[in-house]
C-alpha cells in the first residue's frame, strides 16, 4: 500500500490512478496526518504530491517531517520534492527561469527510478521554484535545459525526487517511473485486484455493522447497485433498499429497473411510487435551484417516511466515490466535515441518527464498474451512464409539466436507442436530450408548424469535473434528428450542444 500526501496538486487524483493501474492499493491523505498514523497504515512507500505553494513562503503546507525517519521509501513530486529538500537541509528558491509544459529530461542511468529510461526523455513541468542545493547524501540524477536539478536521489535511504510530473500523460515514460518506484524501490506486489478489494470491504462492513440493520437509497445507478451488492454479501437480509420513483425518470425506466433489480439483485427492496407528489410540487416552478430544492426536500420526506418503517436501522449506506471525498477536503487542512451527498439524503443521517457506511469511498468510477463486474452485477447496470438525482426535471428547461416530461421522454428514448445501436453508449460519459422553453417555425407536409426545440448533449469525461462534447459522426446525428422530428409529436427542430465543461456544465440547469 502507498500513502500519497496531498499538497493540493490538481494532479493528485492522477497519481492515485497511476498507482492503482499498477495493481497497488493507495490512499490520498492530507498533510495533517502524523508520522505515527502513517506508520500504523504500514505503507510500502510514500508519495509527496505537487502543490501550488512555495515551500519558503509562510503557511505553505508541510507534513510531519519525521516521515523521513520511518525507513519507508519516499518519492517527492514537484512541490513534494521541494518539501523533502527543504526538510532535509537543502535549498529551494525562486527559479531564474520558470518551466511550464514540455521539457526534455537528460537522465543518468544509474538511478533505479530511471530503470529502462536511458538518455533523453520528454517530461512535463510546471514550476516556478527550483532546487539550488541538494541535502547531504543526495545526488542529482537528471536535468533539463532550464533546470539543473530536475531529479534527485538518496539511494541509500531510498528518497527520490522529481521536478516534473510523472503522473501526467505528457510525461512519456511517466508510467515506467512510477512502476520503478513501486516495484523496484518499494518492493510492492501486484496484488490489488477488485476481488481482493471486495473481499476486504465485505469483511470491513461485517465488522462495522455487526448484527445491526442498514438502509440504502437505491437509484439503479452503478454506484448504488454496487453498494447494495457489497453490503448484501456482507450482511444479507439486514440490508433494506428503498427505491423512490419520482416520476422524473426516463421512459419505462422505473418499470425496467424494478424488474431488473428485483430479479437480479435478490435483495430486500421497497419500491415507493411518489411521482404524483413530485410533479404536483414542481408545478409552476422554473428556477433550476428551486426545482432541485423541492425535489431534494420531497425525496427526503418520502425516503424518511419509508425508512422509519424499517425497525432498528442503525446505518445509512451511500455510494459516495473517491473524487467526492477528495474534492470535499480543503486543499491543505484535511477532510472537512461535510462530504458531498449523492442521493439527496445528505441531512438524513443526522436527522434519523444513522451512522454512515460508504464502501466505495476509495474508488473511482471505472473501478466501481470493474468491482460491479467482479461481483457479477448485470452488464446493463454496470454500464449505465450517470443520471442526476433531479432527473428530467432539470432537462425540461423552464416549467416542468407531465406533458413536457412525456415529450422529453419520447425524444430521449429515440436518442438512447440510436446511441446504443451506434455503439456509443459505453464510450460516452452521458448522452441525453434537453427540452427548450422556446418554439421554432417548421414545415411538415404542406403545413407550417410552430413547435418545440430539443438539444442533444453527449459528452466524454472521466469524473464529470471536466467534460468535452462528443464528436459523434454526422451520419448518426442526422439519423437521431430525423427520427426525433418524425416520431415525436411536438418537436420540429433538433440542435447539438458543442460546449465543453468548463466553461459550460454538463447539464443545462
Ligand atoms: P454538471 O451539470 O454540474 O454535472 O456539469 C456534473 C455531473 O453531476 C450530475 N448532476 C447532478 N447529480 N443531482 C445529482 O445527483 C444534481 O442536482 C445534479 N446536477 C448535475 C450531472 O448529470 C453530471 O453527471
């Protein structure tokens, strides 16, 4: 296991991903962690991440420097290396020449970190500070044109530092460098698999929950389905899931999910149809945030009323993922009290005095999918695209009525069918339609029409933090538009959204 100390770099999740790709488990920890706490985790290595600060400035983040006395190999990246140098008696200063972007690295082949990388290699740099003098025991193992000390090593103590970012794709041999650190320096084994993760997590859930009962809000998305499977395998019938149909789902989705979840998961599930309640409360509301608040509030009420029927429940399970956990930490101060809640039940644990179980809190989305597969989850559920809690209510722009929801459902059904038939469903992070609150003139047969416009949105993304519009083939877009206008009454124009996030968001509201 590897501990990654988070000094606030925008790339720290990438470091974690790279380590896990090598089948080595890792955890990102805030700099407030103590050397004793790290020792108790018994890591095989420590990686110090980059960060936006300058080590010589007051208040810059530091981790307990006794980590250098634990006898554990350390790799410092960018700011992480500068922290190591500063702590061990070297000198870091503002660089004469800052370096951003690609830089050719000249390596010295005798460093284990550069095993298999002889001579020159392209790296990616982003720094305004440089090392002027290395601490005692260190040697310089690589340089670039602008940076004489671009990599350092104290091979005896197994301390390594690199000024560039091996975790980003632009560093051509970045993966090799991380592999060298993990396998050749730390002696890590390739032992972290979804099977082992599942086994350990199920055991941990058993230990935590004992013979108490757990409630879970099941949405049919991959996160909550995998959470359900894990907990069910740990405690069986002591888990009860609640599925709330809010009337804002896709066409036939509630019925299909009901069938699938029931037949496939063999778990206690209570289905609650609260569609009428949601639609009534949304009547006359156009403001997106008000829509969200109303939907969140009713969801809470419905969920709570159902949850109260389950006697002696002590725990609420949630499918919170790792990016949410990391995002909700302040950059330098460690975890904040509130962790972003996925399923609109954020306030519930406190209100109902429930403790939280979040078995996916160390996983990324694609790892959850792998875990789902390992646990035997139905392929369809494994690959479902994310769907927002407020559902189609934030895709009917402006006022939400049953009639407008139905138009959007028909449009969306055609879109989904074509996206799947074209082989794009799994390649896209999300694909959906948006019903706009304006009308346009059209001509059908011999007559003039004045009808709705829909926008198609299809994006690629890894984690929804950033996204790019999908370059779908014109032929496919043409077919989608054609079918929608022909098959869905009330729509006479289709447009394609070509905005990326940022500056746009994925959803329109
Ligand atoms: P945005 O629109 O902010 O969306 O780029 C990022 C991701 O979050 C989903 N989303 C939501 N999910 N409740 C949710 O549970 C919400 O209110 C909500 N708003 C957006 C969105 O579908 C995308 O995957």
